[in-house]
């Protein structure tokens, strides 16, 4: 069976979780099963709990992981809710790769691509909100805010105004049409186009990606896994900053006010330790074979 997506940082993921010998491994974003299959092949005593909100990905992964069906439980769920399906003292590893799959990007029906004839961008097709509704019905001020906050575009007001002027004449019905309205000029000294960044901002809004990640991190603290390694792979800076700051907070022993003269909290509040001083990124060889991996950053935390 041909896999429609190449998982990123597979060797690095296997190395991070190399010491696992038993218990439950949680794949928060199963996708097309690449990471989970590699983990199960290497660790014969591990069980897998995995979820995805994309039914196409779930159906595919059920087939590709059929050999391990006695050790697998796959559920349709947003990854922010996956921890409700397990117990904290049983989980030894948690992986969340929160990027899009190649199949989602390349599938015209999903409307993620700049050249797509659809305007959708929903990871879960059952969600009511799509990019079509955002682009055609959000007020200009809200669009401007989305482009500024989710894509850090300095000309967000101008772009929002262009979209609103066009849609006043007729609805914007395709991603290709939208990208032509925005224009594909490069942003400053960056190699990315402003259309790509606008699409990123819309995708984040449609799927509430930042709020979902925040909720997952909050639930992870409340879950309090014991003796557990958590690895999170991000693909843009806004997500990476959330993970970086969360890991810093969790590793802090002292929680006193920064202006306090001396520590009064006992310096025993650390939940664990950061295992990656700097994020793990793909090798040049991986980027050459899979250019879409170039933005990936993996940070790792150990819950004691």
C-alpha cells in the first residue's frame, strides 16, 4: 500500500522514544500512520492509542496498522481530547505532529492549496466553518485581525480590504481565485509569498489551531503523566512559541514573583525537564527528499 504522506523526523522520533519498553504510546495526530507504525515496529511491548479528526486518514491507518491491531486503539477525535481516552499512570510516550499531511495539501477537494478549485481548509469535514465562510462573510476588521495575528502580515489591512472589495461584486469560490486576488509576491526578504501566509492564517482560523494547541497543553498539565516523554512537532513559529513557553513553565522549580527578594515557594514545582535545549530540525538529507519537512521543529519534555 502506497503511503500518501511522508512523516517528518522519523529517525529523530525513534531516537527520542528509544528507551520505551512497555506501557501506552499516544499518537495525538495519527495522520497516515507513519510515526505510529515505526514506533510499533521497534517496540514490541508498547500499545498504541491514536486519533485523528480526518476520516480519510483514519481509514488508511486502520489498514496500514492492521498487523498491530491487537495493540492499537484508533479513535476519531481532535487531539486536544485524546487524553480523555487513557489513564495518566499508563502513558509512557506522547507524540503530536501538528502539521498538515501531503494528501490534505494536494487534494483539490480539501481546498488547502493555492491552486485548488475549492475553498474549504477543514481538517474535519464535519465542522460547519470553512474558509469559504471566513473569506466571504467575516467583516473586514476581523479578517485584518486574523491576517495580522495568525500570519504576522504588516499589510493585513490592505489585503483584507482587497478581499472585501472583490467579494462585494461576487463570492470568492475557490482558493485559486483567492490567491490571485491576494497576489503571490514574496514577503520582504522571506521566500514565502503573502498568499501562502494568508492561507496559513485562514487555515488556523478555520481549524482553531492555536486555541486547540493551547487547550491540549493545558489538559496535558492537568493529566500529569508520570515518567512520560512528550514530543511536539510544529511547523510555524506561533505554534512553536506556545510549546516552547509551556515547556519552560513546566520545568521551572521556583514560581515566585520575579520581583520577590527571596524564594518562598520551596523551589519544588518543576513537573519535569526539557530534553531539547534547541528544537530538533530535519537534516539536509531529509529536506532534500521531502521539502515540506523544512519548517518542522520538534521540542521534547520529560514528565517526572
